């Protein structure tokens, strides 16, 4: 059967045929029917009635622009509303890319491509999926950071849900204003720690929007089931409060009970509106809330924190790959983290967990080879009383080391991992020291966006005389050193969260367990082949990401079933095939 777009001139809109709830990703198995198509466009096994004519052209989920066929133009009252030429989606894509490449600044590209999302969603996703490496730096780090800083100025059309202190007591009603009833994945921020850029208040909304675009493009989550949310409790950033174009509450951040109550109302409302299988990803909260909220809600809701757990899983996969190059096992190395916030302690903790599993030793024992540095220098036992809880497990007996070089000299770490949000924190002296006692030092500069990276890729190679095994959080161009070219691997949580979401959705998971992140990390690491390692490339190319997400999704789902956390029964026999067949694809439907 084909997609039926019946004329509904009298305002009858979007009546979904009940057959639609056949699969977990919002109802439609997108590959279904493709084999059965007699013409070159795929067809879908369900029927919808939506608006026709101009309304159809203005609905981004159905609009195909110049790609409406002659037949469709006649049938859906489009004749004369479009110029006469009929384009293929491929030609439309070419045109989009051609125009995008004319812009001089990344922010102009961002505005242009996000506009496409509001005009023609399938074309937007097809451009993303088929050009991941080119598009990622625009809709994601680093450009999304600048977009958030200027979000008020570039604001055009709202997307997602804005919940502010003014909405206390009305959060469920607000969620009901969102037009989609079938929401499967929410990304929520309060904007207090946007990437490494600090408190951007309501303008942090760019991050949930960008992350969810990746859920759909990289993880195959149906776009209509994704919901970006920002909780606006004010901002402490003076320049934003003074900026006439700031679009949030013009007040200092509210904290304490009032903050907790609003977040709690939101968390309760998500379940009331969408059921207990809605996945809520916490994103870019400041440390003082991130750990707390995760601990508070992970026993009652399907939640994870991307900055703690997603970043951790991808870095663990990167360390696995790095050790395949250097030799040795995870357990007999020393690790030094510069930055002891969400990413630092998240990675430290998953690493300790993995070591304790591998070596069958207590977690506390496994933590002993992992050291953290914060703004006050090495985290040590002597500082124990004044430390935040999440740093305490790593407060080891050790003399004070105030600087990076002194810590590297004293500890001789195998791997140096930057999660500080401090651009340039990996000094020349520190990196030279890393290379002074080992053949292949592992250097991860993970802070985002590019301006906050602890060092550039070029500096890492230069200061270690080409010896380093390097990964960064944001993209860097290829580095040539000693006549050799090195592709710079990005250790970014976008390798993990789309697959994690896919795994949760296809299994109907009701909780996220740490073991699901270990499974995701293992799955990602298994994608690294000897040819990657020969080039010191720790992660596969983003062009392979849909297949990687399917594998991660299957691994996560398998773990959820094993742990008794999955509710979609019976368990599909072949989870990988099921994951793949459930993924959203953005080729146009044929409307009849
Ligand atoms: O958004 C990214 O690129 C990675 C991330 O979660 C962060 O840096 O907060
Ligand atoms: Mg983040």
C-alpha cells in the first residue's frame, strides 16, 4: 500500500491509521514495502490523511517541495503552487549542498541547514545522513556552540518545548501542547553548562535540537518521536541578561527547592504524557545538578546523562583501541585526567568498572590507577574533606602536584585525558613530558567546542614528536607529521547516544543500566579494524555510523533483555536485523 494523502480541505488533519503502531520507532517500519514498490519511490504500509495544497507544502514532515510528482500535484491541489520543474530528491540534495558551500561562515551554514529542517524534514535528514562528515561540524560541535551563544539573534521558528519558572504547575499541559503524542526520546538541558562554554541559559536549546537531529540521522530514531526540551530557570551570564535579543527569563538562576520542584514536575509529566518507556537524556547540566539528577531519577525513570555516561562509553572504546596499538591491558596502566567534572569522573568510573570486571577485583582497587586533576591540582587524600562526592573515590595518597608537568613527572601516566573545558590545558611542557618516557603516549583532548580543546591535534603531534595516539572531542583537520598523514579521531558521545537510544526503544527498556553502556562501548570498540589501528585511528569513520548505531542498538537491547529491563516481548530472534529494519530512512514516500 502507499501513503495516502487524502485531501482534507476542511481542516481534517493527520488522522493516523491504526496499523501504524506496528513497530517501536513511532509506528512505521520504514523499509517495509520498499521491496514491494513497483515504481522507484518506496511506499509505506499505512495510510494518513493530512492537509493538502499550501498547507501540505508548509508541513515539513510531508513537504517534498519541487519533488512532488505531476500526479501528486494534481491529486493534492498543488498544481500551480510549485514551479513546473519536477526534481528528484537527489537533485534537491545537490542544490542544498551547492548553496551551503557558498556560505563563508559556519554559522550561516547552520542557519541555512536548520531552516531546511523546518521546510522539508526528509530532505534535511537525507542531506545529513549522506554527508555526515561534512554536516556534523555544522549542526553539532563546534558550530552548535556558537549557535547557542547567538541563539536569540538567529532565532526564527521555535522547535521543541520551553519550560520556564513561569510554568510551574502547568508542565503537563505544556507537553500536551506539543503536537506529537507519541514521544520516545527527549533530550533536556537547563543550559547551565553548554559544552565547555558555560551558562547560556535558555539558549542552550540548540544542544537538544542538535542531539536529536543526530538521534534521527545517526540512530534511525523517527524524528516525530523526538522532543527537545529546555528548562529555563534564568542565567547567571551577565552578557546574556543585558543582551536585548536574549530569549529567556531575564533573571539570575533559581536554585534549591524551586529548581528541584520544576525539574521534578517535568520528570513526572514525561511519564504521564508519554508512558514509562520514554527515554530522557540529561544534557549539559552543571556538575552540581548533573550527578544529583542522574542519581535521583535513574531508579524511577528511563534516563541517562550523556556527558557522564555517553562520553564515558565512547572514551572507554577509544582506550580499548589505543591499547590494541600500544599493547598491554587496561589494568596495568596509570591514567591521568585533567578535569574532574562529569566527563572526567564518568570516564574514570566506567574505566574502573571495566578493569574490576576484567580482573575480578573490587572497584576500589581498580580505581587506584586512575588520578584526577582539577583546578586546584592533583586530587589527593589530603584534600578529601573539601572534595565534591564524585571526586572522593579518586582521592589517593599522593604528594600534591599543582601543575600538569609535575603530575606527569610524578605519575608517569600512559594516558592523559582532558575533560577540563579549559582550552590549552595540555601545555607544551606537559605533552613533551608525556613523550619523554614512552613510545606511544595516549592523549585525549575531549573538551568541546574546538576552542576549549585541551590542545589542538597539531600541537599534540608536534609536542610529542609525532608519537601520540590522539583523539579529540571536536573535529580537527588531518595532521601531517614526519611525512605521514593522521586522520584525527573524534571521541565524541555521538558515537554512542544514537545507538543507546535505538537499543532502548527497540527493546522497550524501562531503565538504563551501566552494563548497557559497557555493552555499547564494547560494540563500538569491535568496529575498529586493524587498518584503523595501523593509521592510529581510534574510531571508525562517521560515514559508517548508521551501521555502528544498529550494532550498538542491538548490543544495548540484548543487555536490556538479559537484565530483565526490556518490555518488548517476545524478544526478537535477530536483534541486529530488527534494529536495522526499525531505523528511520528519509527517502520520500509516494503520496497517492
Ligand atoms: O556535544 C558534544 O559535542 C559532546 C558533549 O556532550 C559535550 O561536550 O557536552
Ligand atoms: Mg554535552
